[in-house]
C-alpha cells in the first residue's frame, strides 16, 4: 500500500472514532425522584393548661369501725349490709333488760341511802341544838355529824353508779356516728356481743365527700405550694376504664414529708362525689392543674421529633421542607407547646418524617389522597421572629 493510501485510511478511521468518543463522554441524566407524600398540621395560638398527671387511689373521707361498748345479746340489726345510712340512724340494739334491772337495783339502793341520810341530818341537827345548850357532850354531836357526812358521800356515790348504769343502758342502742355506706355485716341477730371486741360489728365508709390520694415528683412541690398560697388548685379524675372526667375537686392536702425511696410527695384532693362514681380502693387517673399558659404556639404532638441535637420539626416551605430545631413545653390533648422555633400559621409535617431530609420535595396528602398543593407560609407579622 502506498503512503498516500495509508494516510487516507488513517484520516477516515479518525473521523469514524470521533463520534464514538463523543458518545462515550456524554452521561445519561439520573431519573428525577418523586415527591415524598406527607401529612401536615398548622401551628396555632391557644391557651394551654399545665398539668401533672398521676395514678391515684380513692379513699373514704372517714372510716368508722362500729364496736359495742357493752356486752350482751344482739337482739336487733336495723339495716342491711351495703346500705347507705345517715348520722344518728339506729344500727344495732343489744338486749337492754339486764341493764334496766341493774338500774332499778341502783335506784333502790339510792332511795335507801337517801332515807338514811335524811334521818342522819335530822339527828345531827337535833344534837347540834342540844350541844349548843350544853345538854349533850360535843363529842356525841360530832359522831352524828360524821355519820351524816358519810351517808351524804354514799348517796353521791350511788348517784354516780346509777348515772353510769343509765349510760350503759344507752350503749345498748348503737347509732351511726357518720353518714356513709355500711360494709359487710360481721355479726347477726342472736349472737352474744363482747364489749370492745377486737372485731368490728360493721365498718362504715363516708364516701360523700371522698378523697383521692396520689403522688407527684418532688420537683413539682415548690410550684404546688406557691399556687396553693395564691388560691386553690383544681384536681380532675377519670376512671381507668373511661376517658370522660368523672369528678372535679380541689387539692386539700400535701404530705409533710417527701418519700425518700421514690422521690415523690403525697397529695390528696377532695371530691363531692354526689353520684358515687368514685369508690374507696378504686384506681383513677388524676390530673392536677398547676397553671394555664395563655396565647402560646402549639403544634400536633406527632410533628415533634427527637434527634441527636434535640427536638425538631419539619416546616413546609412551598413544595419542600426545612428542618427546624425547637424548644418544647407541656403537651395537652394531642398538642405540644412550642416555646421557640415555630410561629403561628406555619405548617409542620405530622406524618412521613422518616423519609425526609432538609430540602426534600413533598406532596401533601389530604385525607390520605395525594394531589394537594402546599399552602404558602404567611408572612410573619411585624415584630415576629422565626
């Protein structure tokens, strides 16, 4: 092959390779990522109460164990076990006949000694007159006078014995010392009752009003005491089986010492319990209201996330998101107070945060359906800072 032919072939080969080199340098464009579907909530301004929640137990306002002060046969029970009774209602009657007979005996002894006393007084008076005239010796008069004083003391003792016997007879009728509900009846009619026995005849629990006892962390003690000095604190309870508040009462008691084992302080709230919704021994969810934060920014609680640098939220910016560090306050009914980091009117991501990064494209879902257009954030009001 001639030199000219070789040059021509080389030139042609270079022209063929140039398009291949250009194709090799051109890179394919990566596929665009679809927007991430999310749900959003709006930061609003409202008043939020500051609560301390705990598990409490219902306690009776008063508990009285009924015992007999005298012994005897139980002749009558005037109530049914589990019945509501009022203060003064008759509960039991112990056979009064032995005590009535004893009273008659003491009355007879008193009448006898009174007659002797009247006679001794008359004799002492008569001998006193004779002693003044010198008809009898002074010592003889003193003997009658001493006998009069002795019988007077005997009569006073008889009166005391008779009064005690009448008191014992009164103890045969046992009334209710408080209003409340009776428990199980321990003794029945016909039983022989022992005075001041170890076992009560029945126990009465006063449940109107009623106490709820609960414990809160000691870090809340200073604020609780401060709030109580300025006014009463409200306590709400709801049953463990329901969400509706059963009763609302007032905080009435703070224990005088902190439990060193648990670091908590025991409190008690008093409740009217007019409908008997609260029952002694029952466990309840207790909510103590300490204060109310007025005009605070709140967001849905599920919008708040926790990372290595603290808590944060994703804030909607047109069709993208911005990660915003926040300072949170208390939570109430599914909303959390934002003390710093979000202003009212801004939209925050409430679901779908796990797939987000700052600047990610998003698609807002409404009622689980895509296609919503993000609402532009309103311009901050004068004086407001992001």
